[in-house]
């Protein structure tokens, strides 16, 4: 291998991987950085840092708008939530990062790809499954599965021996991953399941206890399953998410603390902050309540679970993903309307909802007098609905022919 494109973040792991690749593979290393909305602080000086580590080039690619429009919004249409709680922030970002990395590799004429995922996590599977679908001809290098470095201290020593600057320290507690959709936290006290997360874990949202004492209301307009405007302002998908992130974060919305089943077999604990995404999901669920009949809602729940699993497992570039997404698209064709959401002390509640395609009719549902529903008709329906139970009971009572 002569040239390797490394998915580079500027953190400790990838800073060490650059010189390690050069030493062990005698190759040129090109750093690739994906801007998926992780914030200016994480991207500050990343090009200089990559070159100081030994990279010949550093390509920073702005993926924020495409990430929200072509990955987050389609996922929202499916209603996917992994194991009932996780809104899939890290999993959604991996396919767009892998795709852009492959594109950079083609552009610079590389013959290999590399990543900094550990051998314990889900991301190694996600990245390499995407590589397999998009660039099966390129070799893949996963240093964490090859090198002898096995701790944060050993990585710091490795860099110090080579006089490579690094802002990381041995006292870092948590492992974090951030993008426009969320931020995740692992490690530290979170590895003890009998330990409540301290406030230093959370970095994006206000503590619900310290959040404003007055609720805030936000109006979301939806068209065909996509958020189009916030409080009457038409915005791009990315700007819709950013606006809701700011509104919801100050009210402590979007915090979850879960133990999930990793793809590689072990359970792990993660704390996730997804303020704007939690509001978006709640708004879309509110519209689904209005426009989907019972059978359609049940079918969508099945699609949601299927999509959550395939996304978590890194199967974005597959016919299965295309098939499930097509089904979700059909179910969201009439998912349009307006939702008013109440943000208060860590909770988001849809308090008002309307849709031109709503199947709710006050005329039919009212407890007051109405002229559209004959309650006597229910008797025949109930008799037919319960007929199997009636026949079984009659047979048990003596074989009486029902």
C-alpha cells in the first residue's frame, strides 16, 4: 500500500495512527475530516494538527447539510429508535463519513482506507461494511486490531517519543462523539451501572432541575414527514435541527441513560443528548397519530424496528435499507400538519396537533350527542369480533353447535 486515507478526528487515537501507519506500512497518509456538525471547537486547527502528526494532506469536507437532509430526515420518516430509546446519532453519521472518505480516496488515488475504531465497538463494523459496499477494491487498515498500544497512556507516550504535539491528556474521563444530531458519552463513572451520571457528563443540555421554571412552546410545520419550519420560519433541514437544538437544550430535553446491546455481543452503557432530535421525533409521532390507521401504525412500527436495527448494524448501503425506506416513504405521504410542543424540565409534549389528512373526527368521537354514529350498530360488530371466543366456549361447555 502506497497511499492511505485515514478517517481523522484530531483526537488522541487518530493522531497516533498517522505516524504508526507511516512506520508500519511505509506509506503516505492523507487525513480526511468530516464536518458533520460536531462544532467549531473540535475542528479548530485540525488541518495543522494532522500535518504535524505526519499527514501529507488534510481534507476537511463539509457534510452538515447533506447529513441532515439525506440521512437524518429519511431516518426520521421511519421513526427508527434503537431498543426503544436510542435515536441513533452515531450510527446515522457513519455511512456519510465512510462515503465521503471513499470519495477522497478516489480523488487522491489512494489504495487503502484506515479508521481509528476499536475492536470492541460497533463503528468498526459500520465503517467497514460501508467500505465493502462502496469500495471493495480498497484495502482496509484498522490499527486498533493490529498494534500493541493498549491504553491512553501508551498512546500519549508513543506521541511524546516522536515529539508529535497532542492536546489530549491522561486525565480525560469520557469518550465522546458529537455531530449535528447528538453527542454521546461513554466511560468514566458510566462504566459502573450503580452510579448516577454526574453533571460533568452532560455537555449539550441544561440540567432539568436548573432549566427555566416556565415552559416554552414551539410550533413545528411538517410536510410529507419532513420538518419544514419552526415557529413560522421556513428553514433548511440543518437550520431546523440547529434551531430546535438551541430551544430544547436549555430546557434539558433529550437526555437518555441506557444500557444497549452492541453489535459485537457485549452490553454497554451510554448517555446521549439529542435535544432537537427528540423534539422532531415527538412532532412526527404526533402527526402519525392523526393520519395513520391502526393497521398502518402497526406496520410502521415494524418498519421502524427493522430500520433501527439495520442502521445500528451499519447496513445503510444495502437493498434492505432501500426497501424499508421506500415503505416508510409511502406511509409518510400524508404526514403533514402542524404540531405545538411544550418544552419543560426535560420533557417535550405535543399539546396541539392538526393535519389536513387527519382521520380524527370530533363528530364521530364526541361523548356528546351526534348525528353520524348509531351506537346500536356496535352490537353486531362485537358479536362477530368475539365469535371465535364464543364458539370455543360453547364447545367446552358440551359441544354445543354455535
